[in-house]
């Protein structure tokens, strides 16, 4: 099975690119983040005509996550248990940042768009850390229920776990994505049993998945590695290959992120 994750930064703006990507790389399951639309605003029939089932979750023009599968799509869940609301008061809602489903022969996949954090000292930063705790707890619950569970947590994690994952640490002084609490939060998910199953084949430095539109970051090779595929032990042992499609950052109308692709054996 070939699965992929991609922060598309508006599905309506990049529908053609997604369809071409699915065909070009023979993708079985694609997790999308930052759809920036409600389901009724999207022409999902184009995926269905291409042989895919689709589940999307979006509340407004922000956030939004989706799963596109040609190997089945069942037990769809639109939020993590115990995830905090934003704002974290009586006016808050559970944002559209997580969508889980079972695909193929029993693989649980979560498409995740972790909160950005905005800036140090901002309430959104604390919200981000609590959101990570909800993710860690769900990962622990999944493996406690079945140690051999095949599960992947994929998406835009909005953390660069290591110094090599950003183009210049000095440029990130006093900024989010690289602080010790954020990195500890990411590591807590790894420690729960979900390893980065792509890094071993594609180590840094200089291996990025995101380049800001500003200041010509892409041609300057000034990027960040913040998009990941984290697999349970059963998935870790089934990996047969992976790659990061840097070509998708090129050309007119590209997202500021690129897809991360993983191949796994799917036998019983």
C-alpha cells in the first residue's frame, strides 16, 4: 500500500494538482491538511470518478482535513478524544484538525493538522501543547488496546524536532516550532510507540517539507521539516520505502508544503 500526506493549503485552489499527484504516484491513500473549506464547498465527485472514497472535515475557511482512499474507508472519526477547544473558553469549538479512518486491511490512519502555536506566550501556544497531549493519549490508547495495531499518524505536526530540520536555528530564536516544550511534545508521541518511518531513508540536514512563500525561501533552500509519517511498531516493520516529493513545491500554484510518501506491506 502506498500512503501519502500533504498539507495542500486550499484544496479548492489545488484540486487539479492533487488529482495529478494521485495518478502520477499511484497513491492508495492520501491524507490532506489545510483544506480551507467546508465539505459542501468542495467538488469531491472528481475523486470518486477517479476511483476513490473521500472523507473530509472542515468547519470554515481555516484548517480542514481529509482522507482519500481507493482501498476502503470505514470507521471515520472527526476528532481526537479529549482534544481541547479553541478558544479554550465557553466560546470555543473543536477545530477541524483531525480525521481518522480505517483503510486497507485494518490500517488506522489519522490525518492531522497540529495547531501552529503562533508565538511564544500566546494562548495558542499552550493550546498547541495540550493538543499534543490529546494526540499522545490517543496513540497510547490505540496500542494499549492492541499492541500489534497497524496505525499511522500523518500530517503537518508544526514542530521541527531537531536543529537540522530548519535551515538556520538562529533565524528561529524566540520563535515557535523549535522550542523545547514543543519538541518534547512531539517526542512524547514518538515515545508512545510511533516512530518517524521516513527519516532513516531521508536524513537531514537540508531535507525539508515546507518552504515559506515569503523571501524566496524555496529557491534559497531555506525550509523546515514539519510534515511526518509516524508509524506504530507493526507499521515500522512493514515499511518497504519512502520519499519526499520536492517537485510538488515547483511551478505555478504550488502549496508551500510537499507530499511525504510511504510504501508498506499490507499482508494479514
